């Protein structure tokens, strides 16, 4: 019975990510930001979830979305990691990105665990006036 319970606990941790390491998620975000710095949208797309890869289809489509919709991510001035949390089973990493003009932006990165490790499954820009640095 004890072995069964131990197995269930270990499965639960693996399935629901209770033991998720925020540093691993942050490393994925860092590596994607590095790829953006050199306009390597193919490499940057590799850090996206399979769902997002399928949605954008090509590195060019992905690059167009980032450069037009997320210029602070494409060319960040500074990056600071804030809280990492789980909401309704979804892992979120909050990031403050200061753009090249010195304006702070707060973003929530939705993270998902895949066979290849953590991947970015979406980014939402939050109203930075709701937060103090």
C-alpha cells in the first residue's frame, strides 16, 4: 500500500509540476530572448510550445508577431524575473522587461512542460501601472 501511495505522489508531482524549478523556466525565457537579439526567429520559435509552433507555422510569421506586437521582448533593455506561480494548474513566470527607452513592461509567460523541457505557451502584457518595481 505504501509503495502505491508513493507512486501516486511521484506521479502527481510529475503530472502537475509541484516541484517545478522556476530557474528552468527562466532559462528558457532567457534563451529565447537571446535568440531575438540576433533576429534568429527559428531558434526563438524552438522555445515555444508545440501548439504555438503549429499556430505560427514559420519562423517568419513568429518573428513578425514578436517585432510588431512585443517590441520590448524583441529588443529588451533589461530583464528582471518576478514571481513564479501556479494558477489553476498553469505555470506562470512574471517578468519585468525594461525597453530600450527605459519604459518598464510587466509580462506573464505561460509555461508548459513538454518532453523537451519547459516551453513558452503564450505571453500576456499586463498593465504595469498595477505594479510597483
